C-alpha cells in the first residue's frame, strides 16, 4: 500500500503559505525546512529526507486543489516574475522577462502549473486532486 500524504489546499493563499504547507506536510520530522524554491520542491520530491525518506511510491492527495490553483495562479506568478526583474536582480533577467511575456500572452504556465509539472516528473508520486 502506498503511503498517503495530504496537502490542505485551504491553507494556501500565496507562495509563502504554499511552502509553509509543504514544510508542514513533508518536513515535520526534520530540524530544517526547504526554502521557497521550485528547485527545492523538486529536490524534496526525489526523496531521501522528510516524509519521503525511505519511501517507495506515495499517493499525494491535494485537497481543495482549486483554491490552490487560484492562489498560485496568474497574479501570483506575475508578481513572482516581476520580483525577479527588480533592479540589481541576481537572476537571469532575460529569461524572466520572457517568462513574464509568455504568462501575459496566455501561453506561459502559472506557478501552480509549474508545481504540477514538477510533481508529474516524479513517477513514484501519484497525485490525487480533490476539490
């Protein structure tokens, strides 16, 4: 039987609360937390620490997923990209300018879409979306 991990989408209102929920669910038994980064989320899902340590396949149940989709949608993604474009930014400005243009044109993914893409890249994780 797969281990079941439940994300409470009602607690997700923005990027900080998304990572708070991820840390609550996955990192409760660790004395450190992952930072607010898609790369960190991807690393977490490979396993080796937290709730995924020594786990095989898991079922990730995301309750109230539509609320999370809205909270991590267009406006949040736009603000995320704009923050990367602030003067003096250490980030790849041309890359984030292109991502922002794609988002505004309707062809770019939202932060929520990026999260789902990362989860889908981990075949040992079965995502169950519940509203």
